[in-house]
């Protein structure tokens, strides 16, 4: 019984660590357009593995107004995109 508990704990720890590392995987992209008024940015990006999307150009919401203000057309970025309340959103940008 003790071995089963240890095995379950190890398995759950590995699953949590795997999920955490996937959540912070950055995708490379190029800013094509910034729309401050709507809080959106158009990005030509590589494959979004966490969202199972191929490389393309698409519009995202930006999670942070300060990040949106710092984005410029033609800028190369690395970002994390997630679905937030059903909307594709840039949640991290570097």
C-alpha cells in the first residue's frame, strides 16, 4: 500500500511539472498591426503547439495594457497565447 501511495505521488508530480513546462512554451512571431483602441494585435506566428494551431497570421487580444503599448509593427516577439474567456489572448510577451 505504501508503494502505491509513493507511485501515485511521483506520477502526479511528474504530470504537474509537465503541464507547467508546456504552459510557458514561447512561440516566435512578428507583429503586423497594433490596435490600441480595441486592445488587439495582429501577429504572424509559428505553430502554436499548446493550441494545436499551424503557423499563420491572426489577431489576438493582449492580456496587459502595458504590454500592448510596448508592441510595435515589425517587432519580432516571443509569446505565450492561451484561450481566456474563449478569446485567443497573448498572456506573456518578451
